[in-house]
C-alpha cells in the first residue's frame, strides 16, 4: 500500500511539474508562411524588392526566436498574373501555410486575397493601395499602406509648393487612377486648377501628351502617377519639350536609389514618395538591425520595397506568436490577433481597423538631389531643404 | 493647335520608324519561310540588353555595340532556325507554338541574367533634344535611328529586288519547288533570311535601348506590335511594313494629342481592323509579296 501510494504521489508530482513547465505550449514550433509575388513579368522589379524584405523579416525572426520557434517562407511567383496569383495562393494554402504575406498590384491582390479569404487564411500586403480592397470587408485581409497615405503626401507637398495649377498624368490602372482622382478632388476643393491626363501602360512616347500639357495646360507642377518606366518616359519627354513648370512630382518607385543610379540626368530635382532617404540614415535599433540584415543577405542598401515587405511580415510574425501563445492560432484566431496590433515600425505607427486597413499610414516625400534622395516633406521628417522651383532640365 | 498637330505628326512619324524596324524582320522571315516567329520581339530585346551590358560594363557606345549584339542575336536566330527547320508537319501552327515557347525561355533568360530593372542609355547625346523651327521636338536618338532605320530598310528593299539572294528569297516564297528547280538552295536562303532579320532586330533593339526603356517583358509587346503591322502591311511586304507602321504611329500620336493617351492602343487596333475590312490581304498583300 505504501509503495502504491508512493508511486501515485510520484506520478501526480510529475504531472504537476509538466503543467508548471507549460506542457505542450513550451514546444518549439516551425511556422510556414506563404508568399505570392510577381518575380517575373511587368512587376518583377517590385516583387523582387518585397521578397527581399520578407526574407529579412524571416531571418530576424529566426534570430530572435532561436531555440524557441522557427519561421520559413514558401514563395511562388505569380508572374504578374491575377490567375496565377490565385493558383499560387491555393497551392500555398494546400501546403499548409499559416498565413500569406506578399502580393503586388491591386488587380492581382484582389483575386488572390479572395482565394485566401475563402480558405480563412490571413493575407497581409503592402502592394495594393486601392480602397476597393478593404471595402470588401474581408476578415482575413490586411494591408499596411493605402492610397490615402500616398495622396496625403503628394497633396501636402503640392500645397507647400503653393501650386495654383497642376497637371496630373496618370496610368489607367486601378490604383493609379484612384490616387490621381483623389489628388484632383482634394486639390480642386482647395481652389487649385487640376487637369487630368490618363495614359495606357503601353504608351512609350509621351511627347504628344507632355506637349499638350505644355501648350494647353501650362501648369505650375506636373504630377505623375505610374510606375518606373512611365516616369522615365514622361521625364524624357519633358526634358525634350521643356515645359515651363516649377516641379515634377511623382509617387511610388520614383524617389529611389535605383532610379538615381540608372537615370541620373532625368531624376535631378524630381520628387517622389519615400520613407527612406538615400544614403539611408537609420538611428533606431530595429532599423539598424534591419539594414544590417539586408546588407548581409543581399549585399546592398534596403529600399522602400524591402522596407514594406519587412514591416508587413514582421507584424504578421508578431501576431502569429501572440496567437500561438494564447492557443488561438489553430482555431482561426490570427485575424483577431492582428487587429490588436499597435506597433511602431519603420513606416511609423501601424494599427489595423475593422476593414484591415492601417489608418495611420502617411508617406513622406523625397527629392533627388545630386545623386541622393533627400526627404523634404513633411518637415518633421525632412533631412534637407527642398529645391523649388527646380526641374531636371 | 497647329503646333500640337505638327508635333503629333512628327512624333507619330518617328514612332512609326521604331515600329517598322521591329516589324520588318518578322515580315521578312514570314515572307521567306511562311513562319511567324513569335520570338522576334525577344531577339530585339536581346540586342537591347547586349547594348546595355556593353555600355554599363565597358562604357561602349550603344552604336558601337551593334556588331557585338549582332553576333549574339544572329547566334540566337540560328538556334531558332535550327529548331524550326526540324518541324515537318503543320509547319505554320507548330512554328507558332515553338517560337512562342522560345520567346518565353528568352524572356526568362534575360530576367535571370539582368533582373527586372528597367534600363536605358546613359549617353547624354542620345537623350539631348533636337529642335526644328522651334516647333518640332525629338530626341537625337529618335531621329538618328529613324534615318538609320530608313536606310536599312531601303537596303533590304534593294537587296530583295536587285541581288541574286534577294530574288532567291522571293522565288522561294512564290513557288518553292520551282525555285529549287532553278537552283535555289532553300535551306541557305532561309538561313540568310533569318540572318537579315537578325540584323534588323539588332538595329531595332539598340534603337529602343537608346530612345526608350527596356525591361524583360517588353519582348512580347514588341512581337504583338510587329505582328499587327506585318498583317496590316500585307504578309511579306517590306515597304508596306514601313507605311503601315507610320500609319499606326501617326494615328496613335494624334489620338494621344486630341483624345486620350489611354485610347492610343484602341486607335491603332481600329485602324488595323478597318484596313483589313477594306483590304483583307493588308495594304500591299496578296500576290504582291516581298518588296514588290
């Protein structure tokens, strides 16, 4: 009897010890994330940049969680095709990914995130800014940037320039059209005369369009909303025709070190949205580690695409860890955990509203000056004076 | 208004020149072999990237890079020809499928080697503006390659009409068996057509590199444009390609100026459809193929 009692006591003590140590929750876990990105096709350049940022986030997470958990990402190229993006998402979900990070292009992210929503899998991105994406009310869709943030930056700069007449030259895709229209509406309400010029992605000679701007509109500022090859075409045409304007202002993919390096003659004094100056000047510990990891993995300085890819993935990983600790990850608790996010990141404060949007997002404006990108707006983040009036010619 | 119109016409003319230099190689190969080379745009793109590599790594002027690019593009064309010549059945449809696949391989090869960044020449002379009568504006690159392209097409036209090899190409198109009986070696003639097309593609590629921007997915766009112009011109008509290309360039430019730039492609396609409706064989198509 005494021996039996002793055995029973030992068993109970062992069980109690296991409970005290946390039992199954203390086991290290491998988390597999999925990423669907355009690594080929028209958006290959931006997809590759985001992919690098995601890789940095994974690397930093594994370092922080060493011995506890590990993270991996499975990436599928969507070839800048909506149909292939859907197939990629379905494949990744079939492979058992915990969540999805990536996507570029609102017209691609739309169907891809719809596929994720149907499977109840979280999809977080920084590559789709059009309002329609969050207007769908998907519980699983999250994004860290939006059209409003870009528009606020462009409008803010144009107001600081005291532009009275603005010509907006914009690509006829969804995100670019939405942004252009938002800029027009806001500026027109403030008494600025705005003329709109839509162009197709196949346009390679912008001289007829810029000539129309030069001879008919005669604006103070030309605002460009497109992608890299569009900007180069517009600036080339403007440099040939030399319209009498005070500034050339664009949005994404323009105020980057890559553009400064590839097209130095075209970029001088041109403005674009940029979270980072170039050369990059990081001071915060997380930012310094991000830059160092980026350099280690890719042997180059990070750009805004990598920055966005990193932030969205870092936030996702943080939410996964919280959900796992709370025991809600397997039960579909990740979306709710993401909605509790309130973090200071490399792009500023990030929270997610009921629609999955980040209402805090406001971009910054940079200007190409002598091969560097200087942040010039808002003044709180500016690290140099804006050159105005100033154009590349 | 007059200034706008004149600039639109001038820009359209120059754009047509670009289109023509891209399309004429495709037209030549089709005329000789009855094969539509859907990898033609990628050959043009390859030449552009060779010019980029030569300029960015070795500081070689893009024009000076033409011979280097020609060697590479000619080699690639030879490989395409070698694969095409193995097709024995349903040549027209099978060559479409084969060259489409080759185009995809080339596009992704370019992407792998040079990544997805956009590129263009950094040579300031090509980007400098040329102003005529304070009304017409263009880049030096556009005018230089327009003139060079005209000269090249004139040379091809002369070659097709006045050289033995050119006549052999035309004879082969007209009646293959009769041409063989007259001593024309079909294989040699076809290879020659491919090499001339490679020369034209090289020139077009360098022209695009100096006057526009290049990126890996551009090849497909160029092929489609070249195909449309080739059909518009009338299959195998070289001078028809030039006229058709200029028509497309001008209509696109006028549409951008007076309507909207987003309707540019639509305008070009409408012109294409109208011409085919009126003349189903194209502007100079039917029996009058290859230069006549």
